[in-house]
C-alpha cells in the first residue's frame, strides 16, 4: 500500500511540475532574455557535479529549441519519463515569482 501511495504522490508532483514548466515556457517565450539565467544555472549545476552529463545534454537540447516557440514548449512539457525526471530537478529556478507560481498551480485545480 505504501508503494501505491508514494507512486500517487509522485504522479501529483509530476503533474504540478508539468503545469509549472508550461507556465515557465510561456514566460520565457514572452521574454527570451530570461534564458541567460537558465543557461547560467545549467552551467553552474553541471560544473558543481549536481547533474550528469546526460542530463546536461538533454537540457541543452531543450534550450537549443528556444527559437522555435512551439518546439521549445513541447520539449519542456514532454510527458516522457526522461523529461519528467529532469523537471524534478529543474534548471528553471527563479523564473516564476511566487504570485505567478500560485496562479499557475491554481489553474491546475
């Protein structure tokens, strides 16, 4: 029973993360200069050994699609296991302020 409860909690957290990343993608599309902060976070985390080389490359692939808004949005909100796992340790910290974050999550419910 504990396994099912934990799996259910993880699914809820993944759904919230997906929702937040959809809002993040929209904000970045509207203000591409925010990507500078995201690239800095990615490089810092990789340099500090906090993310693997594979994760680094995956994030790079997502960020490299930022010029094509639809592809960027789709890549950031992909529902595959790899992207879901990446979102759990996102590099998009600080993009949404607390009000934007709350408003985004409120739209989920």
